[in-house]
């Protein structure tokens, strides 16, 4: 919805250093994966994913990066901001066994999404990754949802050691091994038998119906390489200005997909056609920036 609404900040929660959740009493009617545009009336309007949304309240979780977000961090409860939205595509709501792979400040949108998935009866495994313990988000909130939560840090200071993709690889490569053992190898036939599968226990392996990712683009690019045949959706964060499909600043090659309208959540069949995925993105002027 492109109508502009002025709202009072109802709650501010410090999550970790430089990350805060701002909540608003307003019936947003958003779907998981969608975003709002927010301005503080002092210059600029920026996109933020919705980290929670109930009947009469919604939240966004923001990392302090530059000028705009630093100004937001000066705000208090009761201060006014203005929003448009919610905008964009949303995640497919599966009721199967799903894997959510998240990294960094893009993880909170999975809180809202997990609640909706649980309502639809999905069985959720969530990989919640960060570089180090102090940067890991929503550990307690995700923990309370009763999902299969795998916290992981690159440096091993909390949870598993490794990136979100390292953990996904462990879960998903086991699935490929399962396929290799579909028929029992005959004597002298090594074609379906791989040494890596020797001693492997079939009952320990997860089978996922759908995979979702929200995180740095290079994380999603690496994840794409280990997903195999499973259906997936990725949430893309690219430079956005209008959020209503007219300025062209968020289009991606070669399809001209507008990430503010056809995205930010894109399905596998589209992602596989994106020649710029994991190679470059664009800045405010539209100039290509290599990853
Ligand atoms: C769909 C979508 C959802 C997002 N969700 C979140 C979120 O939930 N939490 C969060 O903290 N951030 C989110 N972002 C990124 C957020 O919009 C930027 O971090 C923010 O605009 C930075 O503004 P700044 O002035 O503080 O920093 P700047 O110094 O202006 O920019 C720092 C970096 O932020 C990004 N950025 C700046 N302006 C924009 C813009 N108009 N559109 C997209 N990216 C921009 C660029 O990568 C830039 O290099 C999202 C972006 C998109 C596109
Ligand atoms: S932000 Fe303007 S077309 Fe997407």
C-alpha cells in the first residue's frame, strides 16, 4: 500500500550492539518477506524488512550503518516517523519440512515468517548465523518458538562453528548421500556406492521440502551451490528508492525484475536466470558495484 502514514514509535528494544527493534501500534497486514519504506522527515526514505507483525502491531529490526540509521538510533518512544507499505513479494507458506538459512541482520524477518509457518503446520529448521557471538540475533526469541534452531558463528564463540552455509552443507549433503544409497550396491558395482556414505545412518538425515534464505547475497550464492534439486526462495536486499516499480533502481539483469515489486523474495526459477546474482549490485546512482 503506497499511502503514507505517520506513526509514533511504540517500543524500542536494544537487541545487540548497533541493532534495535522498533515497534509500532498499527495494523499493517503484511506478509512475511515484505518490507516498508520509512522516513524520519529529515531526509531520505529507506527499506526495512518486517521482523514481526500481529493483528495490531508490527516491528522492524535495524542495524546502525550510516547517516539515516544513525539518526533513527537517536529516536525515543513517542517520536514520529512516517511509513509506506508493506511492499513486495512474500515467502511461499509451506506446510512441509523446511530449512531457513539466515545470516546477519537479515535474520529477523525469519521470526515473523517462522510464526506464520508454524501456524500452517510446517516443521522448521532454522540456521541462525553470525560472524561472532556478539552479533548473533534473536537467539532467545527463536528459541521460544520451539523450532529446530541451529545457532552458528563463524568463529565458534556460540553454537556451532562455521558459516550458515557450512551448516546447510552438512544437512543437505547428507541428503545427496541418501540418494546415492537408494538401491543397494551389487557385488562389483561401485557406481552407487561412495566411500563418504560408508557407515552413514539413513534415519539421521533430514529431508527438506523447501529452503528459504535471507542474508548477504554472497551467502545466498554459496548456498545455491549446495541446495541441489530442492525448491527454494531467496530474499534480496538491493538499493531501492521508490518501492513501487517506477524508478528502476532495483532492477536486476537480464530479466529486468524489479526487486521492490516482483521481489524482494524470488523463487528458484527466477534466481537461476539472474546473471548478476553474486557478481554485482548497484549503488544509488545505478553504477555497478562488484562483489
Ligand atoms: C528489501 C530490503 C529490506 C531491508 N531490510 C533491512 C532490515 O530489516 N534491517 C536493516 O537494518 N536494513 C535493512 N535493509 C537495508 C537498509 O535499507 C539500509 O541498511 C539502510 O538504508 C542504510 O541507510 P544509512 O543511511 O544508514 O546507510 P548508508 O551509509 O546510506 O548506506 C549503507 C549501505 O546500506 C545500503 N543502503 C543504503 N540505502 C539503501 C536503500 N535506499 N535501499 C537499499 N539499501 C540501501 C547500501 O548497501 C549501502 O551501502 C533492507 C534493504 C532492502 C532493500
Ligand atoms: S525501487 Fe524504484 S523500481 Fe524498485
